[in-house]
C-alpha cells in the first residue's frame, strides 16, 4: 500500500535555528514528490516539485532534496513568517486512469522570535 | 486576483440534509481536483476532472458524494444525506497540464459542519 509519512509531527525552532523536515514514502511507481505549505484556515500553497533521486530545489530559506526513499525540506535560518504546516505529497498512478496525489499528515513548524 | 475560488466558505447543516459546494478554478487550468481535510491530517483525494471528464474517483468516496464539471469550467461537489463524519474542510485545486499534475493551486476551502 502506498504510504507517505512525515516527521516530526511538530517542530519548534528559535529564529535563525536551522533544521530539516522529513518525508519518507513507500509507493509503487513514483511520478513526482511535492512540497506544500499550509497556513491556518487556508488551502495548501505549492512550493517544490522533485522527480528523481539526487534532485534539489531551493527557494529563499527552503531547500528540498530527494532520495529513493525520502525527501527532506531543509530550513536555513528560519524566520517567524516561516511558521506553517509543511505537507509532502507523492503523485502515484490512479485506480482508474491518470494519477492522484497522496499527502502526508504534515509537520507543524513554529518559529519563535 | 485570478486564483481558485470556492463558495461558500463555511456551511453549517443538520444531519440528513444535502449540501452543494462550488469551485471556480484558474481559468486556463483544465484539471480540477477535490480533496477533504480534517484537523491534523493532510488533504485526502476525492476526485478529479480533466476538462469535463471525471477521470478518477477515490474508493473512499461513498455514493452520497457526487461531483460534476459540466462545461469544463466550474465544478460542484454535492453531499447527500450528510452525516457528522462528513464535517471537514473541502478543498478544490486546479492544475494546468498533465505534466504538472502535482503542481496544484488550491482554493481557500469550504468548511462543513454537520450538527
């Protein structure tokens, strides 16, 4: 069965304290791995797409990396405005046609000033 | 702003009533998705459309749920005979092409409370 597991569930950091979030996956036929950010009461916001092991993407203080079994979202010198829930999703083959996204449960990040 | 819009933003209904939600995707996006999200969980896939064709539907979706996208533009999600377990945030998303299917743009969601 396809599974996406994120850890930790919650993470508290001080401003400037770098850390990493983990997304491990067990899927057959990975088509892509995606990171999203979700603020309270809002829909998820797309951040990154990763397709193959060894690939890296960067945006401001965030860097996403991918291996054959997991992805990391590295946060360098975070600021309070980086506080949000970070969701990982994998694109897998659908049951009938096309594809679908399966999301992990997310990591709730809080950055204290 | 030309993002994904959803209506209503909040809906409170009594158990057993029917509810309908609307989603207007980004205009040039031909793929439209519906998800359900409960507190502390990631979005759970319900169904998706490419243009007006419904191409994928989750096995978890009971026959009380139905979705349409009649002209390939806006979409509606109807829940019949609502149950308390249907209380959740219902999210709509759109994407431009098959190649960027994972790059989805989400609306603000409709929060459903079934009393």
